[in-house]
């Protein structure tokens, strides 16, 4: 509504009719024009994420079987958005066939960002994009990034075990706004890594308590099931 005369809210049918009337070339032209208005010399941080939607609309070319977050046995489509957190504006959006996984989408988005002329840029990414190839590609582009890592990765586990007990109850490590404790560790991501990285390790007592409660409940449930079949 902010972009329309008199802040008019258009109906779903009007929006659907508009979407039917535009093609891929129109979409590309719009994104090119939209990004041409941004100051390329400004340092910005871009949050990028993607999701999937189950498709029940019949035979749609992009709908493919993939790896949805909530698998109901239906084909899916993937779509993503890059959002300029510094200026609070979306920069671009993309759609992908359902079989394309998150980890392989990032490189295409980074190449688009480079094509738009953005230079002073950092990225905020979730763990779905964590891979050696993606990190090396961002290094080659000289982009800064903050990325959530996969907790079960071997190097993450070893990093946590190495520093366990060093910060979890120290007031100097308290992040009061989130009632969390944290510390920053300098290390290499891979043994042959050329760059020292900064790893931020967090601990939250409330989360530990809830996870422990779930574990105890699961153990009690499994014990009850075993008792039923004794003998």
C-alpha cells in the first residue's frame, strides 16, 4: 500500500491478474531498475533466506520433488529473497525448481549481487547455506559474512567441547538482551584454511533445561514401551 496512490490495498484477484500479465523479462527489467537506484558505495548488510511451498495446483513445470522442511509428499517450489537490512529494503527475489537445495542457490544470488554492482556488502545467512564451496566463493568475492553453522559438524562439536565451562556462567560473557552467554573464538574453519575466522559460541540455560526435559520425556516414553513387551 505504501507504493500506491492513496495507500490503496489491492485485492487478491487484482494482484493475480497483474502477475499473469508480466513475464520473466518484465521481472528482470524491474529488478535491474530497482537496484540501479541504490547507492553502490554504501556499506550494507544483506539478509538472504529461502523457503519452499507445497504445490497442489497440478502440472506446473517448476514444481518438483525435493527436500521440503515439512514433507507432505507433494512437489514443491523454492523461492528466496535478499533483504537490505541497513536500509530496510528488499533487493531481489528469485524462484527455483523444487529439487534445487538451499546450499546451491547461494552462488547464483551472489553472482546477481555482483552483477548489480554492489561492492561494500556483507551477508547474514542461516545454516542451510553452510558449505565449504559457498564460503570459498564468498572469500573470492571479498564479501564479509555471518553464517549460522551446523551444530553437528565435527569441527563445531570440537570447538564447543574445547571451550565448555569457560563462559557459561561468567557475567562478563552475559548478553543481557537475550539472556544468553557467549564468547568469540578465533580459529581456522578447515585445516588448510588461509584465513582465521571468528566463531561466536553461545549458551542459554533456558534452552538447555527445555532440551533436557524433552530428553527425559522421550526416555520415559521409551521405557514405558519396553515395559509393555517384557517377557
